[in-house]
């Protein structure tokens, strides 16, 4: 793939095959985030799993200690008093059958989706619409719950959901280039720790095989796994 002058300049000083201690890797990535917008700092974690097997799928949610740097637009499926609770808690969109019809028709103008347990028979019918977009509410990641205040707060703030992709890679945003190096390092440690804790039972060999970070427009920088865990 051809790269522009900006990328070629950004990659200078980075040894692609070398793994750097976390703090040094963060510094390299921040220094190379020179776009005119506040670039997202992203992490990619290669895992020793085969997500084609359901028992090796890694999926969970983590609350980043310093936030994600973005405010998500949250939709909530709820009725009655719970709908009022969701609105009071700051949900951007609240509804039941009316929201179902809107989403089922293809109008999805939100980034996160929460549902109360009693709404799941209805919401479950939207699996083919919400599932491929990673928006299907799931009790395992706290998006099917009666505690709407906590769930909305988490989804609007630092909550980041992650899951393995086809190649066994977890990718997620861990902050913005404007964050301090320390804030980014703390967020990265929190996410990697959550991935480690989500290790499926029965996995043999090395679970976390490779970690790399990058900015939206910058090169990837490999991170020493031991440095993330403080070893």
C-alpha cells in the first residue's frame, strides 16, 4: 500500500519490528500524531484464540480510568418509569415499540444501545440490524440492565467494549492524542488487563501475543507486553 509524505515522515525514528516499553511507545505515537484534528489513539492486541469457536470468543467492556475522549450518543429501550429514568440520566434517545420501528427501518443514529431486561424480547428481533454493527445489548457487557443510571454514565464516558475479530485481534480506542502520556498509558494498561481477565478457559500457549498502538493517521508501534503488566 502506498503511503503519503506525512506517513513516511511519521514513520521515521520508529523501528517497525522492535517492541518498545509502554511509556516510550506512547511517546513515539503522540509525537507522530500531527493531523489537524485530535487523533484517536488505538490499540491492537493479537490473541492466541480462534474466534470461529464460540468458546474462544473474547468480549467484555472496560471503563477507562481517564475516559475515551469521546462522548457517545446513547439509545435506551425502556418503558414507563424506566424510560423517565433513562431520560433523566442523559440518554439521547429513549423509546420502546416506536424506537423498534425506527431502528428496524434502518435509522440508527446512536453509538451505544442499552435495554432493560423486559425489553429484550422486542429488542432481540433487531439482532440482524444491531448485531453486525456491534450494537446489540448484552448483559455480559452491562447493556442489558435495570441500573440505567450507571449504564448510561458508563457508555457516555470511558466505557469501551471490545471483542475479537476474525483474525483473533482486539482493536479499540484508548484515548486521544491530546491526552497526556500518563493518561494514555493508564488507559492502555486498563484495557489490556481487562482483555487478560477475559481469557477463555482452556486456551493453551501464549494468550496475548502482540500489542501495538497507533494514532489515526500514524504508524503502528509495537509494545513490550511485560511493560504493560509492570514486569
